[in-house]
C-alpha cells in the first residue's frame, strides 16, 4: 500500500489536467492580489517540472557515459591482452630463429655472440645453406685489441682528424680575473645586448674555481641560458647546449650508448665536446638547459661521482667494454678521460613542471641565483678574446695564495657552525668548507668583498638546507640566527643570508 500510494502521488504530480481543473474552479473568485499569487504559483510549478525533467535527462546522460567508459576500458584491456599474446608469440619465434642460426653455423647453444657482429643477415642466410665463415674472416684480437675495419665512433674520429692540423690561437695570458669580469660584461652589453650585474659575473667566475658544476637558478627571463652562451661567444669557443628532456632516466641520454644491432656508438654532442676538450687548452662549457625538468641525480649521477674523485687522473667515463683497432686515439681501453678544462652549467626553474634538485647535487655544485632582469647600461664596444685554460687555472691558483680566508673569518665560521648544529641540527660539512676556501679568494680577486663572498656561500650552500626542516616550529630559531649573524659578523653585514632567512620565516 505504501508503494502504491507513492506511485499514485507521483502520477498526481504530473497530472496537468487536474491542475487546470482546480485553477478553473477557483479562478473566477480571484481578486487582483490572488491573481498575482496564482500566476506566481504556476511559474513555480513549471520550474519544478523543468528541474525534475532536467535531473532525469542528466542522470540518463551520466549513465550512458558511464556505460560507454566501461565498454571502452574493456576494449582497451582486451586489445592489450591481444598485443601481449602477440609479443610472447613473436619473442618465441625470434628465439627459435636464433637457435636455428646458431645451430647452422656450428656454435654450441649458450655460447657467446660473434665478436664485433660483422656478419649481417645476408651472411646468416648463407650459413643456412651449410656454409660457415672462414676463420680468417672473423675479427682477431691482438693484445686484447679486436682487429677490424669497422668504425663505431665516427664523430670522435672526425675530431681526431680535425686536430691533426689544428693550430692553437694566440691566447691573452696577461689578463687578470677582474679584467675578465669587466671585459665580459662590456662584451655582453655592446655585442649581444645582454645586461649582467658585475656581481653576477664575479659569482660565475668564482663558481668556476670552486666546482665543475654551476647551477643558474631563478625566474624565467633573467638570462640564465644566455650567460653561459654569451660567455662561450666571448671566449670564441661556443658553448655546447644540451636541452634536457623529461624522459631522461640515465647517462645514455647525455653521453650516448653502444648499439648492439648496428655496432655503432650513438654519439651525442656532449660526448663529442668532452672528447675534443682533451685536445685543446680552451675554456669549454656544456650547458644543461632546464636541467631539473628530469631528475639530475638519474642522468648525471655517474658524472657527479667522477667529479668528486680527488685525483683528476681517475676522472674516466666507461663507454665500451672492449677495444677496437679503429677506436679514437684518446680513448683508453674503452674509457674516456674527463679533461680539466670543461665546466657543466645547468639552468633550473623552480615550478610545478620541474623536479626539486637534491642535496647530493647542490652539495657538489655552486648555485647562482638570478632573480631579477639586468638593468641596461652604456658600455664601450668590447671585442671577444682568447683565454687559455692554463692561464685561467694559474689565475685561480694565484688568487688562492693571495686572498685566502682570514683567520678571523674562519674562526667566526667555526662558531657559526657550532651554533647551527646545536640549535638546528645542521652541519656545514667539509666539502662546503673546502668550496668556500676556493670560492671566496677568487671572488675577491675578481673585485668582490671577502665577507660578501662568505655570505653568498652560506646563503646558497648552508642555509638552503633549512628548507627541508620543519620551519613552522623553528621561527624563533631563525630569528635568533639572524641576530647572531649580525652579532658575529657585524651590523649591516651578511645581507644575503639574513634576507634568505627572513623569507623562510615569512613562508612558514
């Protein structure tokens, strides 16, 4: 009876004729105000009807889409199952064909593949007729070197041929670090219409002295990519640009890999630049553009480990497991030595499309913040120059001797380290102290101030680590640290570090 009553009620809701009869019976006695309410009632009833019909239509459409989605998913799953079965079938057929080929050429099952892979498909077809290759046709190894006429490093062989008749340019071996900074800044302004603050240039040169990996980070449009690009133009030795892709997962994207099918090494421009740098005395740059659009510690992990070795003679990249007689001249038993005259410069944006750079990368690199666009200025027309790595390295060594960190600064850094360990449980680390001892003297030699250089290293290498802490619980400690920095190093000092700590306090 309940359900019957509900059904009768629903029917009455849509009984339009009954509504008309009621209205006709009573409308004859309506006054003006009652007619207004009557019309308003009709409008409300019509709106309710329209709403009910709209909801019913939406429910039907949603059900149809839901059913279509289920059917589509089932079709995709079924298609995937068919493809998987086909892959399994093709893999089985491939294994059977390979087993037949191995048996026909007389090689026992499970034996190693033919060396150097010189025998192609047409030769395999000949073996199926009962012919086996003569022993003289197979590559022979002499003293561990496979004798062959095939070439697997075509680009590196081109480099060998180019440097056979190479004549080194006339280097300017009298210029100072301060003059390099000033001349580059004027060159970028007058020849390329790029405007950099002199402090940014000094930081870049000092970063080169402290590490082989420099990270230029900041908002878009501040000249991160243009800086290493224009510096290569200034030194008349163009920067090699590697545009990092989101799909990069390992070192093969950067350095290439050996293709077992073609028996050629897929050489990248980065590999070619590293190899060619071993021939010259130039200052070489490799730009990793948008380096954190993929995880740096994935594709650059091996290079990070190599650059960490204290003995530069051990800076070697393992490319191939064996040696061919046609390999490039500077390839040592399949290994490529990383020369000292090359720097890796990465640009990084901090947004939702990129990955956060890990502490492992930051600790081995020197970050440089480019947070504002350069201000245009007038500069004299300045030509490019030829700067040798040997002279630049000697300028670095000279700066280390002439402008070492003062004992007073070292003592204050030690006191600051103890304070930070006690209050925030973060230590400076020997690597960062070592980099500071290299960075600050060169920054001073470029025309900067010693305390300014120390301030910059603390802000970008030490206090940056605070971002991983629970800063919401450490607001008082950050305030006390700002006060302690001014007390330790003096008022109106350590502006970079204090400004960074204040930003952290406001964010959390």
